[in-house]
């Protein structure tokens, strides 16, 4: 089970990282392709340092990886972590679909008296 | 007939499920309000639920456990945060340790259940919010089980309808 590879503390970091619109946007861009921090900074009405901070939060949550190449810091989205977050949501979805199906079954049993 | 749609929002970390039941709102409310009915559906048949405490009131506590096929108990709890019978229920659902002490970390989920009348039936909307996630191992294991038990429940439902004759 892939999801087991994330400890609760790691999952907390993922979810906190995803709780911010700018970070979600950075993640989307870096999942499409590698981006330098300076290229990312040009996209937002905020300081280079602020963007760098957002990238650091994403990096701690293992949602992106950062690599220094010459004077550039290159950021790349880390798909396995994103997948695991989606898998956890999917697990909850299965749980609630199961519950709804069982409620329907129960209502059928109890509701048959005329 | 049950129509279900689900929406997961990986950004907002919410799950929304909409289900429609061919029963009046009061009857659907009862599957939440009556702990004996609740036990019949809250956990998969392979992990049956036992509610040992059920205070169905605002601020009330529920204590329950699921029992796995190997006899392992998975203790859990609710705190009920809002009740507007028979239309709305809000509760927090979390795990506990073997002694029944609530685990704050990982954080519980916050759930809102809304029931509304549609024609002769009921639409139930469930909104599940995650601040973070409860025990991944347990959740994932139960999620896997759901795949099987959901199919079983659907077959049961079909059989129940078939044996009830031509229905409506």
C-alpha cells in the first residue's frame, strides 16, 4: 500500500502545503514542467523571498523537489506525493459510497411494510 | 433507486457525496439517530461497528469500535456539534487508542449531513472536511474493504427489491 509510506506528520505537511492558493498554483506549474524560482517569482505579485518561502513549504511536504543548477534553483513537482494525497481522498470516497449503499439496503429492508 | 454522485476536492480537501433514497426524510434520519440502525451501515460488514455510547444531542459523545475479521478492535468516537432534526447533523469523527482515549493527532474529520425531501424520497448530502487525515493504515484498509462490501450491499439491495415484487 503506497499510502502507508506517508506518516501522519508527513500527511499533515502535505495538507498544510496544499491549503494555500499560491502554493497550489506553483505546484500545478511545476507538475507541468520544471520551473526556476525566478521564473515562478515573475508570475506572482509578491517578493522573490515570499515565493521562495512557498517553494520551501512545498519542498518540506515532498510535493516538489528543488535542485540547484548554476545560479538557478529549479523546482519540479513530485507526482508520487500528489498521487498519494489523491489516493487518501479516494479511500474516503470508497468508504462513503459503501455507507450510502448500505443505507439504501437498510431502507429497502425496513421500508417494505405497506 | 439510489443515485450517487461524489466530488473530491484535492485543493480544499473535501469530499462531497450526494445520495438519493426512496424513503421519507424522517426514515433516513432514523438511520443516523438510532444507534442500532447506525451499526448496520456505518462500517463495512467485514468490520462491524458497535456503538457503546450514543448521546444524540448537541455536544453529545458517541463511542464505537469496528471489529476486524481477526477480532482486532478499532476504537473511535464522535462529538455531535449540531442537530436540526430531521434535516441536519454535524459531527466530528476521530480515532481513539486501545483505552478509548481520543487521538487528536492525526486530526479527526468534520462531517455535515443534510437531508432534504425530493418528491417522495430524500436527498442526502454529506460534506466531509479534512484538516489532516486519520490513521492512514486503517482508512486505507477499510477503503479497500469498501470495494467488496459496496458490491455486496448493492446486490442485497437488488435482491430486496426483487423479492418485494414489482415495487412501485
